[in-house]
C-alpha cells in the first residue's frame, strides 16, 4: 500500500504526530458529528484541536477513477480550503491530507484541518425561526453567499450543515466546511440563485434571502424571489422522489429475499 502525504508548510514540524493520528484513527480520537457517511474525529495537536475526516473506500469504479483520473475528496478539500483562504473566505485552516493506494486502485483518504468552533450552523436557522437575530444572521449569510458568487466560487454543497456561523462583537463570521465539491468560474444569474435551492423549505426564509440578494445584485425582489422559490421547490420534489425510489427498491429487495428463502430446495 502506497501512502501519499501532503502537509501545509506551517505544520511540517508536526508531520510525525499527524501520521500517528492517522495510524491510530480507528482506536483513538474523539468522535465528532454524524458518523454515517464518513468518520470524523478530533485530536489534540499541541495547543489546538484538529479535525480529521476519514473518507470511505469508494466503489470499484471510483477506485479506478481516483487513482488515474480524478483528485480524491481529501486532496480537493485541502486544495479548495487553501484557495478559499487566499480569496478571504472563511474555512477551517487546512493542515494535511493522506491517501492510500495500490498500484491499480485508490483506497481511502483523510483530510486534516483545524477544528473550527462556532455558535451555530445555518441548520439552526431552519429549525428555530425564533432564534435571536434570525433575520439579521440570514441577511448576513446572504451577503456572504453573494460575496462567494462575486469571487467566482460555486459551492456545490451549499446546504444547511455546511456553513458554520460565529458571532463577533459587531457582526457574524461564516466558515465553509465539507469542501470537496466546488467550482471556480464566473457564475451567471440563474446559477447564483439556484445555489440557494438546498438551504431551506421555509418560504419566509427564501423571501428574506431574496430581498437581501436582490439588493446586493441590483435586481428586483420579484425576479430573485420567483426564481429562488422555483429552484427550492424543484429541489425538494427531486429529493423526495429519490427517497420514494429508494424505499421502493428496498421493499422489492426485501420481498425478493423473502420469496427466495421460502422457495423449496431443489
């Protein structure tokens, strides 16, 4: 198994400790967040806490693709984080990434960053419409998203859990996480508005974001709102369509297994 390691220059002197974290990832560290898709653990590195995300081994097709054709999720996360910081966009400080490969296949990878403390994520705004300064935060978030778009940053995973929000003395700071799906290019108006589609199902929140974005983009409120709500509804319809399809597939698989188990032995 070949190991590829890339470490940020500021952490080169910590390479041995970082490698020990990866080696002992299964047995050490503190679990953080949802562990269903990818495991995330926290480790102490001198005076800071680091966040290590372990990406699952991909399916066989992607093992080949990541080996020969595409950058891994860990590498993209590391590189995109550095690009965001250079553009003045908040994201946890990237530290390193690890990749494990065989001569023909990509196996697993890890992305290491400083653990960013926050007060809330965008998700809390969707679950508690009475959260203190709710509209103020939502408008600040919309201005932050407009800034992303002006800088040519298309955050493809712009969803409720992927923006951390930290209150300062005068304002709010925003930090993007889960960075492996991004584009850097000039964004047309429809692409910009579609970027809000995954954030909330609340029409009242869409109205506030539309109003603030319209001011930033010098567009009419009706034009922005109608398009943003259209994309929001379309995304929700597609999302629940996928959920129903998965349930149907699960049902028929279960029924098939039951019928096979009851069939007489030939």
